[in-house]
């Protein structure tokens, strides 16, 4: 399933032309980001991939980190807040993997103010148990905004639902109420019609605790 999943996921990173300001030093963070915020991952020149932040919080070293879809960027690429382009680079991708299709971003805490609520989605906790039929999941994405749908199936690693998504929504948080259960990674067939699929948060946290040094992640 994940071979096909990875191919489909590649359709969801929207290419955009980036206009980045140099930004200035400030006593307080000037870029507010949370699960559902649009982000741009620089690809070189004036090109970037437009995706969505899944969530933001701290790891056991108290570093400010966030998650997005893995196909949005690779380790070492810089991150800009889509609505805060004049503030310049505010983070960097430190880890990206194709099998679970998630990436870790380390943010500059001096520049980024973490948000718990964005566009109708509030994240107060993490649910590692996968969603199941007929749970109603919701998401906020930089392209299609706040939409909800029925969970059709979950195999413990990925879920499938009727949540409306389109290009650029990759990485959007999937929540049940205010509990983060997964992220958006791809759609089948037609945007907002074909079923959505994404990685559940449980396997992502397991990987973060075993294959990276971002242990004991918590929403801010």
C-alpha cells in the first residue's frame, strides 16, 4: 500500500514562486504558526513547495519543532511561514522519510510563536490510537481550509476518509475534537471527491522516538 501511497502523496506538494524578505531582529517572535498554518519549503532559486504544518511543540531538549508531510521537503531545506514571507526563514527540515511520509522541522524559537488553534482546528492533546469508522475527522489546510469527513478505514498506520483536500493541504492536521490523530498526505483520483489518506500520529511518534533524537514530543 505504501508504494502506491508515496506516488499519490507526490501530487500534493504545490509548487509556488517565493518572495522572501530578509526580516529583522525582534524582541518577540513575529511569525505565528500552528497546526493548519501554510508553510513554504525552499527548493532553490525562487521556488518552494507549499504545504501545511501538522502541529508544533517541543521535544525533550525543549527545541521548538513541527511536523509536515515528508514529500514536502528534505533534510536541510529552509522553511518560511506562507503568511509571513517578509520575516524570512524561520526553520529548517531536520528529518524526512518516505515510508511514513512525514518530516520534522526545527523552528527558531526567537522568531516563531506557536499557536494551539488555526482556522477552526484546536490541538490540545495527541491520540495515538488510530481513528476508526465512523469517526468524524476534521482538518485545516492552507488550500481548502477547514473541512471534515467520515473515517472510512484505518490499518493502524494510515487512515482513509472523506475529508476534502487538495494540492497544498499535505501535512494538514487530522483531529477528532481537539485530539491530533494524524496528518493529510494524499488523495485518490480527484481533489475533494476521491478519498483522502494520511499517516496516523502513533507511528510517527514511534519513529521520532526510535530513529531521531526528537524524543517525548509534546504539543506546546
